[in-house]
């Protein structure tokens, strides 16, 4: 009787440990997925900021070049 009780306790302990292990693995998987999403969002935001900066620089450079060309043309036409 004592042996059967011991085996039953071992089986219950094994089932409980397996359940805890599955829960632990699921938690680790969810945590890793969340970290990956966070990194992806951060990289996307960084690239977007760089693209916006380059767009602003290109617009300013275009405005400066057009203004210079306009005044050069005006100087040649009037002169």
C-alpha cells in the first residue's frame, strides 16, 4: 500500500512539474515575442525619423538652389 501511495505521489508531482514547465515555456515564448515586437517598432521609428530628416534637408536644399538660380537668371536678364 505504501509503495502504491509513493508511486501515486510521484506521478502527481511529475504531472504538476510538467504543467509548470509548459507554463514557463509559454511565458518565455510570449516574452521573447514581445521583445522582438518592441525592437521592430523601435527600428521602424528610427528609420522613419532618418527619412524625415533627409526629406527636410532635400526640401531646404531644393529651395536654396531654386532661389539662387532664380536670382542668377534675374541678374543675367537685367544685366
